[in-house]
C-alpha cells in the first residue's frame, strides 16, 4: 500500500552546490512564508557556526504543501566530514534530489552520497544548479553525472532519471538547459511524478524507526523518524527495540507527536505510516531505535554508519592559566559532555584512556572535530587537544591506513608546485583534465595523514585561488613515513605579559602569534620559525629605563602584524609534542612539557 499524498525526499550534494539555497526557494514558492515576512537567507542553517561559515553541519527537516501533496524535505550537509548525517537520514526518504553545480560538475561528496542512495534503492532526480553562472557547462555536466551513474553500477531505470536545470539563487527551474524557467514548478512536478510515495502497511503493527535525535530543555530528547508501518497516537504505550542490540526492550509511552509544516513542528493527536514525525516522552531514545507495538513489535534494521578515520585526545587543561576563563574545567564535566555528543552524532566515537583526565575522540576529519571543539568552547568548556592522528587498521598482520581521494581545481601556473608537494606526502596523481574556464582539475589518491597540515600550505601556494575537496576512499597498506612540517616553534621562555620591546626583538626570528599586552607563560608557543628549529625567546622583557635620552634609539618600536591563526590553522600547525589550550575566550598553542629542561631531556631520550 502507498500513501499517495506524501513524498519524502532528501536534497543531497557536494558542499557549496546550493542545497540550502534551493530549500529556501522551495519554501518561499510553496507559500510557507507570508508575503511581508522577513526571512533570513539560508533559513535552514540555524546554528551559529553554520551561519558564520555558510555550511550545513546538521541535517534539518521541513515540509511543504504542493497542491494536495505534502512533501517532507531533508536538507543535508555537503561536507565529507558530516557524511554520517547524510547516511542516517536517507533511511527516512523514498528518493533524493541530487544537486550538481553546472560549472564544477560531480565532486567527491556527490559520488559518496549517490552511492549511499543506490545502496538503499532510492529514486533519483538530478538537478543541475547554477546554470546561469559564468562558465556553466550543463550538457557536459549531464554526461559526467551519467558516467558517474554507470561507474556506481546504477540500474537501467536510474539511468532514465529526469534532469532538471535550475538557478536556485534566481528561483527558477526548467526541463531544458537552453530555456530559462519562471519558477520552481518543473522541479515540484518532477518530485510528484518520479519519486515514489512511501511504501507501507497501515494494518501492520506500528513501527517507527528513529533516524535523528534532537534535544529541547523543556521536553528532553526528541526522536525523529519515519513511521514505517501502522499508526501511532498520543499517549500510546509502546516498546523500544534496537536491531543491533537484541537485549534492548523497554516499555515507553509517547507524550506528544509532531509533524513538520514549513519550519515549524505542529502537534498532532496521531499519525500514520509514511509520515516523518517527531515524538517526545522517551528518555533513553537513541538513533537506530525502533518504537514498536508492545505485542507484535519487531526492530527495524538501521544503516551501518562508516567508521571514523581521525582521532584527537581531549584532556583537562593543566596550563598555568587553567580555570581563568572557562566555566566547565573538570574531567567529569568534559567526559559527560563528550558522551552526550554521541547521542546525536553517530559518526563520532569517544573512548576513555589510561589517564583519567584524557579522552580519545574520533571523527570523520579535521572539520568534524574542529566544529565539536568550537561548540564546546562556546558552551563554556576549557580543555586541551592534541595533534590529529589517523586511525590505522591491521589486516593479515600488516598495517593499513585510510586513503583519501582529493580533487583540486586550480590555475595552470600552480600545478607544478601542487604535484611536487603532494608527491612528497605520498600522493599519487590519478587524472588531470582541462575543463572550461581556465581551471585544471587534478585528482590524487593520498594517505589521510598526508593532508594533515596541508590545507593552509595549499591556500598559500595557490594564492587563495585553488579549490580542494577530499573524500575518504578506503584503507590501503601503509605508504611509509611522510616528512614533518618545515617550520619550528618560537617558545616563550618566561611567564608574564608580552611587551612591545620583547616582541620587537623576537619578530626577526619568524612570524608571531601574540600581541603586546597578552599574557604568556613559559612553554607557550608565541610564533613560528622558518628555520625548522624550536627557539626560546623572552617576549616579556622590557627596556631598561635610564636618564639618558638618544634621538635615534627612542623612536617608537615598529611591530609586524601578527599571524592570527584560526582553530583549523592551529590544529594543522601543531606537532606531536604540542597541544592547543581551548578556552571560551581564546586558544593558545603550547608545548606538552612546559619546563625547558624537562623538554630537553625528553627529546634527548627520544
């Protein structure tokens, strides 16, 4: 049986191909907003970090009414580091709208999300977006998408998937690349025609598979998922099951049921199979759980989420400035918060270590972990993090490491230096092509550890004109040692306040990270040295005052602008013997061993 008046779709794409902008347009043109309503751009990106960076981090649910049909839409992240969000929400939908940039064409994340869609047997509509941008090549991109379908082993009926051409920014779609549309009607009609209504059985015992967890301080945990069979009502007594944990069987009661309408959740007395709903009142609900009929309930299988590839150690802050700026500083508070994150982020892994003050946190990539660090920092936590390490596997007694497929779009003049740099990092050039628009596309296969610390170098080498995207591919035998960074650290010799005089003397040694008036401590990294050696300097010393004045030597000291590192740049910069001290107001790079004599002995023993 099918619920004819419902369609459940996810919008999937590579980062920056316009998913959230497309959802904006669909919401506006379906009449969700009043004519005079002020609505922010990319309204679905509701988190502070999402707004600041212009990226989607968490998948979001919305719903629109088109004619007599309700279309449930899920806006998904496009960055590879948040691929776990996409993997699990695809269980809620019957089809996907695959968005592809008319200039860039299919990118690594396009391939990843499409492969997951094929594994679940979902219907596909291809929307080639940004056809009005300079250098757009919609016909070539259409052929590239079809090549990707064939490469991924798509069925014949998938090869007949409809292609829609659109400009989400301008708010129109068309069935032809040469004809400018008037509105998004062609895309709406394609969704109704080509996406199957959800298949289900209203007469079967109730089953609701939870794919997303939300939290509200008033009602607690909120489970979001699709009702696969049957119907559920407010106040129903149900049972909580999990296919991966056969021993889990817990009697629960549904307090409230919500359906999605526009950006709101609307409370309902009940809902039936095919609908995407949110339920409250179940304290221990987790992603992958099934809410089922207490008499004949069966657990539903959940998707297997890909494993993390990168780990960092989060530990209690033990620097001389510990406790100055943070509200939550103990290991118990940090541990509780990290384990709470596991409830909503299925791609994350947290493990206790031999030390009671340190925890091993594993994720999909540097961005995935840096967003977690940024969230904790904003919530008032104070802690330290180590350099990221890749997670190895042992297969038949041999060490295997994660490999990434890297796609680089860059001007011709920078190709030589990129091939040389990535070659040193064990990168292997797979293809090189010359698309329209003056940019060459290079595709590399490289160990994941080879990319740690490279992104900033890449921006410098390409003068900010290159675009680099990476996607986890598979595990392969260990490729050998990779050279370390070329720069060394400039380390503060003493504790105090950095002075203009001390910094003026130190700036000849390299780039500085601190300004006059900043507090520093012995063992804190205050700059980078191009010579590749660690140097110790005193940035707190002041000029001795005398009664003698000289016109030349008493001129104002001139300081070069400091290098203000972002969190991602700091993570890329640090070495194995360094940590980043994270506080709500600042972050500082420091040596793990602060005392210079102990550090010297440790290096000598090493």
